[in-house]
């Protein structure tokens, strides 16, 4: 499947910003089943300082704000060709060893709520992949997809505790937290999903991957109840959202800010 992607992130500031830096993980890489045919990034209101691959082999762009900027716009446009591998990414690579993906983080800490979700799964389901799909089904049944019930700082435990629902980020954190307790290395994935009913979207997508002996990394999209197919574009991975966030950074200056995101994903 040949996908065309447009992604524009715009920040407006109430007052000119004295200084600002942002770290962008917005450049997909060619990987198993995914070939990046073309990708271009433009920055209005800032400038690129450097690019590098982090310890997850994500392509990271560091940008600074222009002096006294009142807005900054990051526009990405490109084309990616994908094959349907039924969520199987394959063998582990990169700088971080597999044991690193068993580590808990603030957002993926497995407390009593997460442990309750995974209780009995090892005994009930004998095989790895069906067991992890069963975990995914338990999560979406417990925490339905609801926009606005959580924030980027909400942990897996908190999202379950609130009981008000969550978004794909929360579902991925819950899956990662439970999978690690069950003995699987697991990681968070950010990227794009071509929707069947729309072109325009106001947020990127997120899902999870678990490493299974003899198979390698396998993806699980809890929010949609499937393993990623050719409609999914992997951009960044990490222990949690903070390590794979599309945009993160800091700024110095008073006043508030407004964020708008416009994403278009369509078959070319």
C-alpha cells in the first residue's frame, strides 16, 4: 500500500518567546515491511540545529525558535510504501538490548489495576500471540476509547483508576505495562494510521509491540483490536510516550500557547 502523509503542527504564543527548543520525532524510517519513498520537513519560525538517531534508532530533529517568535509551524510531507506483515516486525535491532524493554517507567508502572487486567491470562491462554490479543481485548473492554478523559501525563494505572475511558496512548501504556509483568519485552510505538472513513485527523496514532521468542517484535493496536497492517506507518518507538513523542521541548517566556495539529493520511 502506497500512503501519502501530510502533517502540520502549529504553536501560537500569547507573547514572543525569548528562547525555545523542540525535539521532533517525525521522520519515519525504512524498516521491515515499510519503505520511505520520500519525506520532507519545513520549519517556519525556527531552524534545525541537528539531527541524530537516538538509542531506539528513531530519527530525531532538534530545532530552535527564532528570536521573539510568536508562532512556530512544522510541516512534514512524504510517501511511504507498506506491506501487510500482520503486525510482525521481526528480530530485534538497535542499540538498546532486549532486557531494556522490560523496564518500568512512570507512565507504564504496573500497579494493582494493571495486574488485575492480566490476572489469569497465562493459565487461560497457552500460546503467546493469542494471549496478547486476549490482553488487548481485556484492556479495551475495561477502558473504552474516549477522547478528552486523559492527558499525555496520565499513567496506565491512573487511566484504569479513573474509569472514564482513554485514548490510544493510554491503551498502549496499559498493554506495555501488563506485557512486561507477564515476561515480555514491550515498547510504545507512535506513527500514522490511514482511517477508512476520513482523511483529516487531529492527532497521530499509537500502539504497542511485544517481543515473542522465535517470532520477534509483534504489534498490537488495542484501540482498534487488531495487529497493525499496511495502513500503519511506524515513526518512533520507546519505553513509553515520552521516549517516542512526536514533539517535545521547552521554552522560556511568559504567556500561554495554543496547539493545533492537522494530519492527512490517504492512499496514493
